[in-house]
């Protein structure tokens, strides 16, 4: 089993911007630990925010193959969105979703 390297600096950076409406992107070379940081931040939110509604989509696994077009992705997220809670949407390997740029652009325009 691979050793998980703690990255407190990255987690702190995500914590500092979590309440902003901007889309956050974790970018880096392949196999650099982006997905691990994502998982660590999700765990952090679960432990620190009792109102967290976490919507986590990972296109690397087959469970989400049916969401690989922007309309299906949008419907799925809208179905799970809870206006009474703090909603966090995490999408791993989003480039595998056809039309994801259009979906994200439309979501940005709708933000207050």
C-alpha cells in the first residue's frame, strides 16, 4: 500500500476559499496526488461542517459512466443539491464529461 503524504498547506488553501462561489481547480501532473488531496478535503469537510452536503463524482470509476455528458451531470447535481445545507461539488477527472466546459460556464453565470 502506498504511503499517504499529508499536505496541510494545500488543505489550508482550500479551507480559506471554500466559501467563495468560484470554481476551484486542482491541477498538476499525473499521479501527483490531486485525488488524494480531494479525498482529504472531503474528509475535512465531513468532520468540520455538519451542514456539508458533499456531492462527489469520480469519472475514474464506472459508477459514474452514465454522467459523462453535461446534461446528465447537471441533472445529477441538481437532484442532490440541498438548499438547506452547504453544498460542495467535487468532480474528479471532469475532462471525461463531454461538454463539461459548457456546464461549468452556465453554472458560473447563475451564481449570485
